[in-house]
């Protein structure tokens, strides 16, 4: 396990599984060295570079000398799995605040309509 990410079964032989795990590692760690990725997945450094090239092409990360950094973006990204796992601790609090705001607006509407009904 590297950076809290388990290697999925078959990731050493399956580029899609390996790239998905690499993408999650870089996103969680912020920076991962290419030699560490190669060793972790049991692939050559050149294979790890090619995987990072593909992930960079897809916009998931930025390659830098010696490794890769996460690629924060303000644009919508269609990767549902990543969005579901991102900022998990903050999501319940945000949902609760939104529900409170909505319930407050709803109760204001009800009280206004009750006060003006014939």
C-alpha cells in the first residue's frame, strides 16, 4: 500500500487499473515520485512514465521532474468515483447546512402564507 491506496488485483498487468490507482495516489498525496510508482506496481520506470503521460493527457495530474503532482481544476470533471471520494468529511456538514437553509426558507414561506390567508 502506498499513500493509503491499495493495489487492485491485476493492476500490475492491467494498465487501466494501474492508472486508476496511480491517479488516486497522486490526488491523495499531492506528489508521487515516478520511481516509487514503478517499484510499487512492479513495472519499469518507462511504463510508469507512460502511465503518467496518459493521466496527464486526460487532465488528472501534471507531470513534473521526477514524478507527478495533482491537477486541481475549477472545471467539472466527470469522474464520479473521484468526486464521491473527494472531501468526504466536509460533505455531511455542507448537506446539513443546505438542509437548514432550505428549511428556514420553507418555514418563512409558510408563515407568510399563514399570515396572509383569508
